[in-house]
């Protein structure tokens, strides 16, 4: 079986059509069609059902899909692992919560890109739930998420610890006034699946305000801008708040240690190979999380 045929099969499955796959692969449609036919002839089954809008996978095609993904992933890992220790190359796809990407990763990414210029690096920001799913589905090589994360197919390590604070406009005097009027003080959050959102909703419930009004945003600055305007409250790492352009119009409410501590974990699949590129990325991540005194000793 030709690994190239499997790559063509995956491209058509992703695109949902041969014409769309030809644009992704930068080849003519007839080439793709012949490669798919060759694979179907070898397996003795039809892999795609053709229709006016493109193609869909048949039942045999659905069964082949995870094997094709696994085989092509292994081949990609081989090219990255063998003979690549001194000068890593290949693809490295990392995910991160938006807060971690803005607060913790700029220095890591600067050091990594200088150290490994040949690595094709991508960073995806999303919620903890979404990132965990993408790691499990092999779409990401690893991700920074809010702990705890417990899954039999994942390994994790703590890389950062954040101090979470409740954030409001300056007119909100204290936590009691925040919890005194649940409808006036709405919760300002990212989309469902965000770990900080879940913790904020639990905090409101602990203060006798279950099911608060929710305003959902697509960015941290949108949340902080509305908090500064007195529209509602949010829960975020202290470093994100102090670095915000809206910081002067925000009030920080400190929480009990049990509510304020948030561990950022780096997760990856147990069965995934640690490529030289990933190993070097983790080295720079761990170096950035060490106290300054330890960094000077290491140098």
C-alpha cells in the first residue's frame, strides 16, 4: 500500500470533494482520482460515495480513516525523530488557553523559534475542553490547559501556577456587593468549555447566586473592557488583568487560596512520540517557569 495514496485519501475525506482536495494538494483532479481508484482497487472496496456536492465516505472508508491517520502520523514522526536531534525540523502543533498564550508564551516562543528555525510551528488558542479533545484526536501535539485533567490516554505536567482574581469596575466595593445583586453584576466569560468560566460560575453558586446572567465574549479585552464599564464581573489570572490597557479602570478582588490557585498543565498523548522539536519546546517552557534565581544558576 502506497503511503501517498493514503495521504490523497485523507485530503479528499477532509475536503469533502476531489476538486477542493486538488487545491489543497496543488495537483490536478485526475491525479487524485486515479490515486483513489488505485487504493480502492487494492482494498477491493469503494471508499467514497460520489454525489453532486462532492463525496462522502462509505462505511469501509469510515473504517479506513483512523488507520490512515495513524499510519501517516507515524511516518511523519519517523522523519522528525530519525537524525533530527541537533537541528529539529518538521511540524509542531501546540494549543493554549488564550490567557496562557498572552501571558506566558511570548518568551517561550521567542526562545524556541530562535533555537529551532526549521520547525513548522503553529499555535492554536481555544478553551481547555476543546484543546483536550484536539490533543486526544491527534490534531495537536500538546496543549496548555487548566488543571486538573484526568484521562487514561493523556500525560500532563504542571508548568505554570496562576493567581486568579475576581475583576470588576472600580465602583464595586467588595465581594459582598458583587454577590448582592446577581442580575446587575453579570458574569463576563469566554465560550463554554473555558475552565475559568466554570470556576466563576461555581464561585457565584457558592455565594448563593446560581445561574447568573452570562455575557459570552470572543476575546479577553472584550471581557475586561466591559468589566471596566461596570457591566459585570469576570475571573482571570492577575497577570492578565494588570497587563490590560483597561487596568486603571478595573478593580481586583482577591480570593481565598483554594479559589485563586489555578495550575496550568501541558498535556499530550501517552502513545505519542516525543519528537526532538517537542522535546526542545518543552525545554524552553520549563526554563521559563523556573524562578529567576534558578535561571541565573543554570546559566
